[in-house]
C-alpha cells in the first residue's frame, strides 16, 4: 500500500523535496529515479509526469531495473527478459496514478 495516495498533481508539485522523493520512491523503488522526478517538478499535467517517469526508467541500468522490480515485489519477470522495462513502466504508471488519485486529488481530512 502506498503511503501517498490521492494527493493530486498540484499537491505533489508543492510537497517538500524529501516527501516528493519518498512518494516517487514508493512508485518505483529506485532512489535515483525518484530524485530525478522530484527535481523536475512542477509538472504541468499528469501526462508530463508519466512521460518523464518513462524516460527516466529507460535511463536506468539493468541492475537498477532489477533492484526496482525486486523492491516492488514483482515476481515472474527478471531483467534478462525484454519485457522488464515495459512491465516496470506499467507498474510504475499504476502506482503514480494511485498516488495522484483523481485529477483534483482527494480532500484533506
């Protein structure tokens, strides 16, 4: 379960740097990737964030991809498999969508 759920893009864009890194790390499990995405804020829209997430996944080494897959407890695919990056991208996009929630985010309680 993600700690940051339904925060909305506006809130994500304004989180303190450490919390933004943590939120992204929950989505992929790679610190370098998470820091790069947090550093690239603000994102104008969800599509820009998802596109940046994909670009940065492709920039990861095979070892980083394996670590990321392992950290999000996904079994059945290793990074020797050509589907590795595609599967990690799919999982990461799902997690980012969960983190953001609906476009306006959820109200704070």
